[in-house]
C-alpha cells in the first residue's frame, strides 16, 4: 500500500509539474510532433544522430553567451547609476513615500514636541520686537504644532551637485488645521481690554534644500525661495476683556508678515540653519558663550567692483568724471564693522586692496547659536560719511557633543563649514563678500567657552562633574529663595562724547521690575565703581539689563548697554566677567556676580524670616553730594523712613549738600521693606524729593552691625551713610556652655567646610594657581582626617548608648516581679 501511495503521489506531482511547464511554455506541446518527425526521418530516410550533438552544442553556446551579456549589462547599469549619482549635477526624481510614512509615525510623540518647544522661544523673541500699532503688549500663552506632519517630496526628491557639495531638493507642503498657537493681546489706546488670538491653521509651501556637511556630522537646511504662507486665525474673548470676539483689523496680515519675515531672515537662501548630528549627546543646554575675534584681513578688494552698489551709484550722480578718475587712482581706505545681535564693534581704518586689521574683540553670545556679521565700509577723503560697500556673515552653533560648528555661504552659493571639538582652539575661515568678485574676508575666531544652564562651563565640564560626584549632589540649587549679588567693578574704554575729552559715567541695573543706580565717577573714561547691588532672583531666564550713561547738564546721554545671562549661578562660586557694551563701538564693564541663598537651615544667621521678638536698629549718619533743590544751590535735607506701615523722620539740616544727622531709629523686625526718602524742607512750598533708596537688611547676621553707603535712586547723584543692625536679645544672653558644639554638629560643620573647600579648589584649578591648589589639598586632607576622628567618636558614643539602653532595660526587667513570673511559667 505504501508503494502504491508513493507512486500515486509522485504521479500527481509529475502531472502538476507538466501543467505548470505547459502554462509557462505554451509551445511545449509542439515539441512532441517535431520529435516524431525527426524519428521518422531517422528511420526511413537518413541518420540524424551525428547532427543532434552538434546542434545541442551550438544551442548551449548561444544560451551561455546570452547569459553573459545580460550579467554584463546589469553590472554596467549599476556602475553607471553610481557614477551618475556621484558626478551628474542632477539625478532623476525619486519617490519618497517611505519618508512620509516614517514622519507620520515619529511626528506626534517626538518631532512635534521638540519643534514646538524650539519654535515657541523664537516666536516669543519676535513678538517682543515686532507688534502692530493696535496692540500694546502681546504674550504667547500656548504653542502646539499638532499631530499632522508636513508632506515632504510630494513629487519626488532630486539630488544636485554644486562644486563638491551635494544638495537634496524636495518639496515641502504643510497644510494643517490641528495647530494651536494661543496669543493674549493687550490693546492700545483708544481701545481698552484684552483679546485672545488663536492660530488654528497654517499652510506653508515651498522647495526645501538639505545639504550634508562635515562628513555627515551636520545638515544645513533652507528654503530655495520665500515659501507661500497662509495663516488661519480665530478671535475669542479672554477673562475680563471688554472687546467682543470679533476680528481685529490688520492682525492677520501682521502675523503672515511676521512669519514670512522670520523665514526670510533665518532659512531662505542664502541663509541656512544647521542641524547637528553628533555621535554622542552630553545632554547639556548651552545658554551663552564667549567669543574672541583675534584678527581680520581682506583680499582682492577693488573699487571698480563696487560701481554698481547703491551707495556708489548715488555718489557717482553728484560728482563729475574728473573727480571720479581721481578717486579711482587713490588707495582704498576701509574698515570693518562687526555685529553680533545688538553688539557692534569696528576696526581701525586701513589702506590698500589687501588690508589687515589686528584688533582683538571680545563678544558675548546670549544663546546656543549666533550670527556674526561683517560690514565693510570705505572712508572717503574730504567726506564726513562712510560708504557702505558689502558684507558677509558667519553662523555658529553649539553641538550636543560639546563641539562648535561654524558655517558660511561660499562662492556660487556653496557651503563653507568647520568644526572645533574643544573650546579655546583658534579657527580660521575665509568667506567671500556678498556679490560678484567683491573680495573675501579672512577671520580668526576663538570660542573661549560655552556656559550651560546647570552653571558649568565647557572648559570646566569634567572638573565640575567630578565635583558633583564628590559632593553627592549637584551644587545647582533651586532659584527660589536666593539673592543675586552683583558688584560693578569698573568700566574700560567707555565712549567719550563731551568736549573736554572726559566723561562722568554711571550705570543703571535693571532686573525684573527692580532697578538700581551706581554713583557717578567724574572725568574719566575708565571709571572704577566697586559698588555692590542685590536683587531677588527671578526664574524663567530673566536677563540683567545694564545701561551706561554719561552725566551731562541738560540731560544724560546713553553710552552703551548690555545684557547678562544669570542662569546657572552656583552658590559659593563667584563669576567674574567682562561684558562688552552693545550699540556702541567700544567699552566694556567688569562685573562680579554671585548667588547667595537667603534661607539658612543652620539657624537665624542670614535668615529672611523675622525673629519674632527682635528689632531693627537704624542709624542715619550722613549724606554727601546731594542735588541742589533751592535756587541758591543748596538744600535743606531730612530723611523720611518708611518701614511697612510705620513712618519716621530725622531732623532738618539747613543749607547743605552734605548733611549729618547721627540719629538712631528702631523698628520691630517683621521683615517689612525698609525705604529711605531724602526730602528738601520748604516752609511754604511743598517738599521736594532729592533721592530715595531701599535698604536690604534681611540677609544680615543677627547682632552684627553693617555699615553702608547707599546711592540714591531717581537723581543724578547723592549717597546716604547708614548703620543697621538686627537685634535678637536671646542670642546675646545665650550661655557660653551652649556655644560648644556636640560631635554630631561638628561632623555636619566639617562636611559643609569640605564642600566649600571643593568649590574653592575648583576655582583655583580654573585659575591655574598651583600653590593655592597644594594648600587647599592639605587643608582638605586635614579636614578629612578630622571628619574620620569624629565619625569614630560618634560610633563609640552610639555603642555606649546602646549598652546603656540594654543595661537599663535589664534593670527594669529584673525589678519587675510580674515580668519575672511571666517568664518562669513553663
């Protein structure tokens, strides 16, 4: 039976094979009649056996040759395709449905949240600088790009070649109604109230260019031309607004213009953005940096190349040909203006077609990226104006692997890109000026350091991480309950605008809603203030804004401003920085910045909380250099003191600008703000204010007097001299026996000292102070030995205490008969 089944199974397979062969080769049945004809000829006419082998050999040879030709053609086609992709300027269109499917899966949970966070910060900055006349103030309340991604390469993608640079061109079409951007607008006069603006749809369409650079470590991206932008807006009521939910005129067109201008300034050719693709990610958020320019030089400058520029056309219209020929024969006198955000610096004037400027500039970045612009000007002899010639720019960005990427646009829209792995390394770039054959600029750049949100720096990253591991916790504390102490040390090379060649500069500091003013240092462009100011720390990345003024008789003149990023301050670590002034050509300020914690867990020292039964002792000693409030050039000053709801005043000192009071006032210590208002006394007319200030006393140690000279606010000059003490009688009457610390408290104190010593050691290492490092290490070693001794003492005390507890428990057990009987019962 088994043989029969196997025979049937083989027969069925053979039949199935023949049927399949018949379908694939329909002419196969004709082979059987042909074979019969050949058999008949062989049998009755003449023999064909000798010819069959020859025919079979010829057929096999033909089939093998055909197979070899097919393989050779396929191989040549593959090689030709690779050569076409590598050498051809344009490749055929390729479909990319797979890319859109992948983007559809990654967009909702990964790409959309990251882009929403990044774009929201860009939109916030743009809204601060640009708003319509109808709106007084506008704030971003929500930003979400939704779950619908854009469509890339709807009609395919194409690779092109420009020089040695490969460029991918693909279509970008984003039409979504799931976007949700919510704005809150406060209306300007004559309107009142607020309005809510919701962007609920957006349409962006254009051609996107992607350019891999630095061997695939980064990608540059931009639009080929200005994309088409349409925005859908809904207007709604919000809170207590008095405006109806109707459309506000001009808002829709303003938002479309804002979006278009932002795209044009950031990512429309030749302006390109960079996406870093590092091999490693250190998870660091860069919030600022320090950049040095150590040398500039230009080459191939030619006056004839700029004849077509607007300034040259305008100038040539007012001078004759003879003067133009004389101008052509003179040497070029040029300088470069350097621009980074609102910070500008300029070089000296140099002559020739290949000028070199050996100036060194210190520039500050306020973000993880920046655009460095270089504007070339010509100084024309006998003219008070400077002729703008051309410009170029270099962009930079921090990469997550702690490197820095620099890129610029080269000749014929090519890409110039460089990367520095470490800070402090000098990098040189040669960038052509915008236009055709207008020369090129060579720049030497040094990115000195990156500053991170956790308080660390790129040059001290490893040291800080080891310090964190030694301390067990990060030194970066919460921003709540801290004070920012800022010492304005000095100024250098400030702008001189008065006729005498000297200026009387002073500084105003603005942080949040608080502002303070320094004293005026007369007759110098390099003032030294050495004044300390305190502010309550504000979260959310608030900048410290500094404005420098020159004091004049008919109104003070602004001679520069600056912004300081206060993120990442570490308690106990002093940051000494030199900040270049913005919107001017020279000048910088030296600041010392420190974060101090107000709340202290170790006791009332420095505590912000009130003592309950203590008081504030304020001694008003004197004032100096007050402003004159009377026509005779003097004042009759006195001080009115406001402490919460309490008000006190001093005696009046007549006809003086340097009064002396020497009066003592006392107030209960309840943490209220302490304000001093210096007034000019008038018998008939109302009193006039000649300055005020706020006294910060909450951080003072108890029962320790602080002697301060405080500059007066709201006036050009004037200081007041006070002595203030926080009196706490319980601490004064504390017996000396309690001042001795227990081993447990000493152990805690030594741990704190070791932490402070580690911070000090870190600063010494940064300053390359080898002698100080050696001394600190010996002190740290002695502290460690002392800590071990107290740890052993604590363990011994713990063992003795446990023995005492056991002995006491045994005595209690033996002295109680009821317990003894319970134990002896079997």
